[in-house]
């Protein structure tokens, strides 16, 4: 409490200005880039969420094991592949990364569905599991 009292007695260092808050907006020339990047990011995070939700159950069922190390390793594989892809894609053209990453993302999603349908652990773990090229726009947008 003494610290709160001292803070209230400190002098204001910044001048007070009156004004209306501005609504955040995207510059007109950037709206197209932003729209494609936000869509790719949304799709990538959706697939990551789906993968992190389904794969532990798939792996446990297909392997016949309840060993959490095996299940965790399958999930960690996605996260490691994603991190490596982000490092490889850093500083590269966002459009090129999207054109490379989105088809890989789609292929991985199809293989995830097929692996569940045919009960194939090989298809489940060998699919292109990294959505990072589609989301690497963050690093190249700077």
C-alpha cells in the first residue's frame, strides 16, 4: 500500500492531450496482402488445432499402446517440423511461402483424414505435417 500512495503522488511526465480514439485500420495498399496472410494464418492454426486434437487418439488407437511418450512424440513432431519450417522460411517472400505451404497444408489434411479412415499409422506420421510455410508471412512482412 505505501508504494501505491507514492505512485499517486509522482508528477505526470507526459502532457495530457484530449482527442478521440482512432479506430485501427489497414492502409488501402496493404489490404490485399493482409487478407491473404490472415487467411493462410487462420487455415494453418485450424489445421494445427485439428492435428493436436486428433493425432493423440489416432496414435494411441493405431499403436495399441497407452504410452504417453509415443503419443507425445507424434504431437511433438508437428511442433518441431513447424519450428524448422519457420526458421527456413524466415525472410523469404510471403507469396512464395503461401504458394508452397498451402498445398502442403491441404495434402497433410487429406492424409490425416485418409490415415484415420484406413487405420494407417504410416500415413498418419509420414504426412507433410508442417503448416509453417503458409504462416511464415509474419517473419517476412517486417
